[in-house]
């Protein structure tokens, strides 16, 4: 899966509900940051140990802008 950030601000992302899929599914990164005008590739793996029936399980991606606060101090 590729997450693209076409904005000038860094964007944080996270997968919500991934744990409900079961141990057959794995993902190295469940959250992260996409810098401005960049893409991030997230790899998902499925390794079943037996036949499975998946009944409408959902995973969503939540994304939000990272807020950066800069404080200038003059000496």
C-alpha cells in the first residue's frame, strides 16, 4: 500500500482496527509520518495456517497534519 502526501505539511498516519484481522495478518509499521510531497510504502502480509473465512473486517487509515510549534528566543 502506498500513502502519498501532496501537501506542504508533514502528515501522520496510523492503521486502526488492524489487530482485529487476526494473527495471519502482519504489518511492520502500524503508524508513521509522510513528509511533504513524499510517499511511504506500507507492506501488509497474509500467511494463513489454515483455511479462513473473513467476514467484513475493516481496517481504516487515519491521517492528520502534524503541528509544529517553533519558539524563537533572542539572547
